[in-house]
């Protein structure tokens, strides 16, 4: 019964060293290797209503995907879905 109602997912993403920006002297600034692990679950109560929870950056890593835009440490999102 529950296998029809519960959906779970996990994601492992690795980012290798890559150029991020140029310094004032023209040197290329590079970011190091980092890993991002996420997990999600969705529970369908009935055909029209479900609840979900997604967890991101489970390793609580401090990294930047884009220069000067740090990622949140241990981020989460949750909510409900209504289908009419």
C-alpha cells in the first residue's frame, strides 16, 4: 500500500575544480572539488493532495557554485501539492 503513496529520491552531485573569476592581477581563481548530497520525499495522501520535504547540502558544506554566491548550508524545502 505505501509503495504507491511514498516516493523518495536521493542525489549525489560532485563538482570539480573550475575557473570562478579573475583576480585584480589577471590570475584565474579556481574553486576546489566539493560534493552536494540531497534527499527528497513525497507522500501522496490521496489522488489530489500530497506533502513533500526536500533536504539539500546534507554534508553541510561551505561552497560556491558561482563566484561570491555562497550556497546555503543544510537547506530544506517542504510543502503541499494540490491537484484539481
